[in-house]
């Protein structure tokens, strides 16, 4: 007994080991298949045309397969129902004939068997065969209810027998599945059993034929779908190919190239329009960058040329002449300060563009800031009348140094372009929930065609302005950046020979 138990335990352990090895093997296989799949996808580039065709062909094939299964199932059920009805009819005919006569009408049953292509057997109440249309009657088997293989109809049940089962029952003539019906009848007042066997050869052949036809139809339509779908897909993605070709030809020397969107009325048109808009922005930014570099170079070239000129003068003979020496030193200092100012402004704008400019916002009293600006302006400018009528007590959240710098830029511009004894008015007040700061002068004014460009970098509305009223055209750009970073806005109104009014509007609460 112990040996048997040990053998059983050993077998169980062996089976567990086999199962574990099988699981590990399957996991390894799945991993290798997954890696192979990823490698194939990586190595092979499938075009959009191929993907569209493959997707729709797959949908078509799946739909047709399901439809074919439904057709086959319906056809099979219909055939089965027809066979059942015919066998029931045959049973009724046979039972009627034997119940109406004292003996079995072999001729009528034989004729019915040939017409209906069925085998008919009759068994007595002891299940002994008394008649059969089969040649080998001695080995004819009566199928009882306890048959476990197949489906027999005995008192309302059916049996489908395979080739092997029929051979075992002694019916060597059958070569495929058969369906058998067995039911009771009366012969000379005694109970007998009528057994009808229908060979399913014709039905299976018809189902197989239908299956072959459906497969051929599927293949034909699949080929058609692939060819038509491929052409349709290529036509659909042709605009994409055209867009790709156009995009490849766009370079730094051909930024004005745009995608053709004529005739398109779908998502590709939206894509092309978006792409064209992006190219417009890139081209504009590129032109601005080039203009910025050109203007910066021009602004730096002048002071460098002046410094080089005076340095050359001093190196030749100027250092021995005190008057020339003083003039040269003063000019070099002035131009160096000018270069320093320009470089600081360029660095400020560069930090602003890259969001690296330091902003230190805190709560400040705006009226104190305006009073400070007005007082300082009056100290440094004795040639103009500086007026402050409104200066309401307002507290805002802002960077006081930057805001002061922006307002100083506006005021310095008014000072430069306002004639002597002119007026410059600075006011601040609340209006419609916002803080309004106005700087109004009685200066030369700005021409209407120049107004849209005055905040552009290096732009000068007065192309002939002198060194005294000069500047480098970066001040207003810096001022605009400061106001925008405070979530404010700027409005400029100007009329030539009447003056300019700059209105800065800031929200009361601009706390982040």
C-alpha cells in the first residue's frame, strides 16, 4: 500500500513539474512572439493606404464570415427540420400500413425506402428484427434509450450515429453520419418498433457545397475589396502625399511656400490651413528675428565706429593735443554708455522673450508712485510744464520698479518730442473697475500710418531724428512688455502738431 502511495505521490510531483515546465515554456514563447511582432512592426513601415485597406478588408471579411456562419446555420437547421419532417412522415406511412394489415407489406416499405432514401427496420416487442430493408438483417441493431453516443429519437428523441458506431452495429454500408428514429406501432394487436435510418450524405454534401460556394464568393469579393479599397485609399491619401512633398521642399530660403487647399472640404483642409498658419507665424518670426539682428547690428555699428575713429585718432597724434584728447575721451565715454544702454535693453527683451525676466510683484500704493515720478520729472526737466491733476489713492499688486520704468519711458518720449514750454500731463484714477494712467503731451504727434508700428523693436516714427532726440527704438517695446506682463493694455491716440495721449489700463487686482 505504501509503495502505491509513494508511486502516486511521485506521479503527482512529476505531473506538477511537467505543468510548471509547460507554463514557463508557453510564457517564453509568448514573449518571443511579442518581441518578434514588435521587431517586425519596427522594421516594416506600413503606409496609411495599406492600413486603411487592411482595416476595411478585415471588417469586410469578419462581416462575411459571420454572415456565412448565419447562412450555414440556417441552412443546416432547415435541412435538419426537413429530414425530421420526412422521417416523421415515413414513420406515419409505415405504421399506418402495418396497422391496417395482418402482415408487413414488404413491397410498399421497400418502395418507400427507395423513394425516400432511408433504411426501414421493424422489431418485435423483444427487440428482435423481423424486417429490414437492409441486406444484412441478422446484424441489424435496435437502438435503445440508454445509448450514450449521438442522439436517438426513441419516443420523441433522435440519435445521430457516426461511421464507427454504425460499423459496430453491423451496418457496413454506411460511411458517414446517419440519423435514426425509433417509435412504437401495432402489428396484429402486438407492439412493434419501427426504426427509420436516414443517411445524411446528401445533406452534408449540400452543406459542404454551400460552404465552398460561400468561400469562393468571399475570396472573389475580398479581392475586389482589396483592389477597389486600395485605389480609393490612395485617392484619399493623395492630398497627404502632396502635402508631404510640399513640406519637404520648404526650407529657410522658401518660407513663403504654402500648401494647396483648393478643392478640399474635409479634415485635411483644416490640417493644411493650420499648417499654413504655422508657416505664416514662422515666416513672420523669422523676418522679425532677421530685422532685429540687422537693427541691433546697425545700432552697435555706429558707436563702435565712433570709438574706433577716436581711438585711431588718439593713437596717431591726438594724445599730444589736450583739446583733442578731452574730446576723444568724452566721445568714447558717451558711445560706451550708449552701447551699454542698448545691450541692457536687448538683454531685457531677450529675458522677457524666454520668460526669464525677474518679476517681483507686491502690493504698492499707486498714487505714491505717480507722485514720485512727477517730482523726479520736474527736477530733471525744466523746459516743460509737468501737470498732475488727478492722482487717486489706489493700491495695486505690481512690480513697482518695472512699472515705474515703463511710465518713465512714456514720459521721456513726451519730453523728447514736445517743444519747449509745452505741457505734459500725468494723471491716474479709477474707471470701470480698472486703474487708468494717462500721459498727455502737446508735442509733435505721430502720423497715423506710424501708430501701429511704434511698439515694434527698433522702429522710429521720426526717421530724421538727431542724436539728441535719438534712442534706439527699444524703449516702447520694453514698456509694452512690462504693461502686458501686468495683464494691462495700452491705447495711443495722436494727432500731428497737436500732441499724443498714451492711456495705460491696469486691473485693480492683478495678483497671480
